[in-house]
């Protein structure tokens, strides 16, 4: 899996999350595998925060940057680095 695939998983995270409650066993497996890969990736707190703001809470990059008091470029770099680290562990 590469970083783009991880980004797509995050882009569809809420849909995948909801599918598990409709009996979709594959959604459960994807979420477990993703959680395991995140744990093994040893993300920094800032990387975790950036991913959470962007993909879980649904903020745009400028909004996430403002919340974390960093630049949009920093948010982009944090998210890109995090997805690459996760992809290596997936």
C-alpha cells in the first residue's frame, strides 16, 4: 500500500466506519488494519493531530493549520509524512 491509498482510506473513513454497523465485515477488518498500522507507524503527536483534524473532524488544511497554530504547508507536511509512515506499516 502506498501513501495515496492511505489518503483514500482516510477520505472515506466515515463511510467505512458506518459500514461496520451494517454488517460489513470487510469494513471492520479495514478499520482494525488501519488502527494497527497507525500504532506501528509511531506517529508524533502533531502528526496524529493533523490527521485527526483533516480526516476525522473534517477541517480543511487552512482551518487545521489555524487550530494547530501552524502554516498550511506544515499541516500538509505533517499529513503527508504521517500517511507515508502508515503506508509502510500497512
